[in-house]
């Protein structure tokens, strides 16, 4: 399953900025992500998931908590994360990607 994610998703990663990164916004939110990097030229927070069977987007709403982590990274580090990406592979090696676009208004210093 990991090989499928590497071959189908990570092959488009042109830059890695962090691995197993802990992200936080002081007093508001904390969490982690598997990778911070450039996917298709966009600065992204990326999580890898495995699943027993393929998922529909409406079933994985809780996976998109990395949206708040994008804003936390921006606020703490002065970046402008453009998207959250879930790279998922089922036990039958079916690969799926789910994107969450983050409104990019330039470098965000504060704000949720």
C-alpha cells in the first residue's frame, strides 16, 4: 500500500519541507501531519491513510482536520499553505486522493 502511495501520489512531490510534523496554534489547535511539501507546485499539508475499502469524500470529513492545521502552520511560521491532501490506499491497492483547498490570501499572520 505504501508503494502505491509513493508511485501514485508522492511522485509529484517536488519538495519536502517537513516529515511527521507537529503543528499548533497556541491555545487553539494542535495536531500532526505526515508531510509538508510541494504537490503539483502547491505548498501542502499531506496525510497518508490506509483503508479496508475505497471511501467517498462525504465519509471522511474527520480526515480534513488538517485544514485548521494549515492555518496554524501559516500563523506560526508565516507561510501560505495552499491545500490539504489526503493520499489513501485500500488493501486492494486502490489509490485515492482528496484535496482541501485553503483560501490563499498571501502569508497569514493570524486568524482562523
